[in-house]
């Protein structure tokens, strides 16, 4: 009986310590890299404003409409499909009323169909897990969004990492197409002296 209690104590201690380490790690990263946190908060605020602008009424929520909004590093991606061009122009006009974005990527097709949420989420999960497993790729530099089996890759990235991510996405079963929405960073050494 005492042996079970001892093992239970060890397991609980281990679980508590691992949760504390996660909290310490998060706190340390907040202090060390506060600029990244500010960017994420700004993206979140921009996404809220974009959602409010797009869905102020039910026009873009009617049957046959499917829109997925993503904001990453100040860029706004609106992907999906709408039943007619009038609604597509309305969505674009509403997004253009926003301020503070870097660029808007409007990837909205004109047709009416139900959403592929589960398939899209599964594709995104498969690609993200491959990115996380690759030690050569910084997963924080990329945002992966999948809509209607089309994968959108966003980020400010180094060319070698971008090539690896694009290759992973293209070779993932079920992906129809991969769309690059990235800015490439070229690192160069400053002249000495």
C-alpha cells in the first residue's frame, strides 16, 4: 500500500514540476521576446476588427458562404467561397475599411458549397506536425491556413525554410494546391569597420 502511495507521490510531483517549467518558460519568453508578444496581440486585435467589419450583419453568413479569416504579422488573409461576385466585392470593401494592416490577401472564389472544415483542419494539422518535426524550420515563422483543400502559407521567412515548408505542404496527401503568401528575408553580413 505504501509503495502505491510513493509512486502516486512521484507521479504527482513530476506533473506539478512539468507544469511549473512550462509556466516559467512562457514567462521567460515573454520577458525575453516581448516584441513577438506585442505582434501577436496586435494581430489578435486586427483579427477582431476584421471579424466585426465582415460579419456586422448576416450578409456574409448566409447559406453557401464560407470565409476563413487569418491575420499573421499584420497581413490579412480572407479565403473561402461566396455564392456571387457582389458578396465577394462586399467582403473586400469591408476589409479595406480597416487600418493598420500590412497587406490584404483576398483568396475568395465565387461558388456555393458547404464548408470542408474537418478535412481542412486535418490537412493543417498534418502539415503543422511535419513542420514541428523538422529541426531546420522555425514553426513560429509560418502560419498555415487550409480552405477547400487549398493550403495558404503565410510568414516572413528565410528562403531555405520556405522551400522546406512548401515542399512539405505540396507532398501532403489531400492538398489540391499550395499558395505562397510570404515575404522572404535575406540575411547578409554587415561590412566590418
